[in-house]
C-alpha cells in the first residue's frame, strides 16, 4: 500500500527511528567533488539534466568538506596530492563514505609510475571502486546507488563508537 | 497564496480528522494555519536536534583545523595589504571615470557642439581638470614607481 493511500485510510504511519534516519541519510548524500583529473568531467556530466544526479538527492556538490558525506575521488592521485585528499577526508564530518572513481584512483590505472599512488585504498577507506577509464556517468550513479544501499542497512547510532580507520598517511 | 495554504491544510488535516464544516468564527478558521506553523517549528527544531543525537561527534585536531583546500593553513586570517594599494585604486578610478564620461561625450561631440556651442567643450575641460588634479597628486606620490 502506498504512503498516501495508507494515510487516507488509517491517518498515521509507524516506523522505527533507525529506518527514518537511514532513509534520510541515504537520500541526502552530499558529495565532496574531489575532481583531480579527467574523471571529473564525467562527474560533472552526471550532474547534467541527461543523467541528473539530483534524482538521488546528491546534486549538492559542496566545495567545503564540512557539509559532505561522500567523497568522490575522481582522477589520478599523485603522492603530492595524496596528502591533500587525506586531509580533506579527515576534515569531513562523520559518518562519511568514499567512492574511488575510475581506474587511476582504484589502482593507479595506466600510470605505473613513481609519482602516482597505486590505488587510494592505501590511505583512504574506500567503499566503492568504480571501473572505467573514465567511468560513464551511469556508472557513477550506480556507485551512488550502491552507497545508498550500504547506508540503508546501517542503524541510526552505528557510527557513534566507530573507531577511525587506522590507515597510514603517505 | 494564503487561501491556497488554507485549502491545503484543510485537505491535509481537517478532512482526515472528520471536520467538514468550518465554523464561521475567524479564530477557528485559522486553526489549521497555526497547526502548520506549529508543525513547521517543531519539524525544524526536531531536525536540528536529531543531527546532534544521531550523528557521531568525533572532533580531532585535523578535523577542526582550518580548511584551505587541503593545504596546511599558512599565516593569519587578517592579512595586511600595503597602503601603496590606494595609489593603484586612485589611478583606476581616475581612468575609469575618464573613459566612462569622455567616450559618449566624444561620440556625440560634433552634434552637441553644433547645437549648444562652446559650453560642451568647457564643461568637459573643467571635469578633466578636476580629474587631472587627482592624477597629478598620485603621480607626485610616486604612483608610477612600481618596485
């Protein structure tokens, strides 16, 4: 039964706080667009009317980490940039999630080089790895939906006592 | 707008509560509006508080540090700008005003001079003299010495 039909017939609905909080969290995932290179173009494309990331409640790309829940690392991360990425991740409020967008970010990609980090999971707790070079916008939306599924399974106070991930800062 | 809000609240609340016929009393008519206002305040407060209840607070020094696009924050917020800058600002205003006023004046000069005569020329001359006084001042202060 739909929400409106139920409201008409019974006049009220019941739910758990966990469900409501999870619902609110998963439908308002605000991304931090960490657009470092070409993947960022596809990330921008996912915000346009054709793909419309706003359908998932994530159109508010915030350029300050203080208001973000989701970090989309889009692009090749060099060792020099890794400090910046990690610092911005640290400055985001909990709870937070990370998408490693594209081959370079996930594994270094074609840059098997002395200056490129071979996968950002060396210094960030990655939730979703996104295949593609660069991934299509639909692929990014898919990753976002996966994140939403993941958030939907959490309870309201799951993140209260979560220890910070113990990862080496490069 | 108000009537729309009223209708909306009527369908939302009153019909569900089985109240069909509204009383003629003014204050009673506005009860749904007060309901909506109360609900709005309650909702706003509840949402603001709930983030404090359900969201984890784990402040670290890193998290509380100033955001400078991921760089280490350098220097203070109250950066001082050299007083020399006022000379640049003066030059900007002088030339800006000159261009803004002289350009249309020059375009229409022939026609105006034919119609009115020398006052067209003299008034602009006075304007320029006033401007040039400022220019001279900035020049004497060393405004063109860049290093």
